[in-house]
C-alpha cells in the first residue's frame, strides 16, 4: 500500500474541476436563456392579444434581455425600427 497513491494527481484533478466548472457555466447560461425566452414569448403573446403599449414595452424589454443571452435571436426581426 505504501507505493499506491491515495489522492489523485492534483493537475489532473484541477483540470477535471475546470472542465466541470465550464460545463456548469454552459448549463447555467442555457437555463438563463431558456427562462428569458419563455418570459419574452409570454409577454409577446400577451401583446399580440391586447396590442397595448404597456404590453409591447414589456415584450421589448424582455426581448432585449433574451437577445443579450442569445445573440442568434434578433428582436429587430419582430419589432423592426421604423
């Protein structure tokens, strides 16, 4: 037992931990983007029903939040500037 290491190699452990953290950050980013998308779609759906300025501004605000988390989404395609 004397020649067998009980603790893993620190370099390998640190690399695995960094890999875990990176995966966790990606997961967290995906969850935040998914929640932002859901909030935007709810607000946009409400605005389509009511057509009120208040609901439109809320949809735009939530769309901007989603756009910041997901650059593939373009709020300008939904609410074009005139």
